[in-house]
């Protein structure tokens, strides 16, 4: 082991983390990590027969739904911005256009 590479055998999961962030962005990675944690918690709750009170259930749902809403709004803003940059207007105006109809 040396100072340039303190870990002689790097974790292959690190590659997937960096690849996901580079390809899809940090918000998508956070969503993936959050889903993984929620699924892991639910499996643990079922497997070990834990009992959750209503406040704990509300907390899990709130965190997961808030991240899902943030992700949805960000993706919508990104698609709207791309449509405006292409000069085609919003996605709604292009949704029903056929090959024969003229471009706006």
C-alpha cells in the first residue's frame, strides 16, 4: 500500500457509483440509493418481524415521496429546457404532431 493508491484492491462498486453519477447525474444516483435503502429496510422489517409505529411509517413515506417528487420536477424541467433549446416549443405542442403536419 502506498500514498498514491491507499487501497490496493479498489471496490468495483465504486466504478458503478461514478459511472451512474457521470451518466445520469447526482440526483438520479441519490434516487437509486434511496430506493435501495427503502427496499433494504422493508426486507429487514419483514424478515425480522419488526413492528413500525405510524410515525415511523410516515417518516419513511415522506422521505421517499419527497425525493421522488424532486426527481420528477427536475426531469420535467430538463425536458422543457431541451425542448425550448431545440426551438420546438413545449412537449405538449409536439405530442400529437404527425409526419404530415407542418412544424410550428
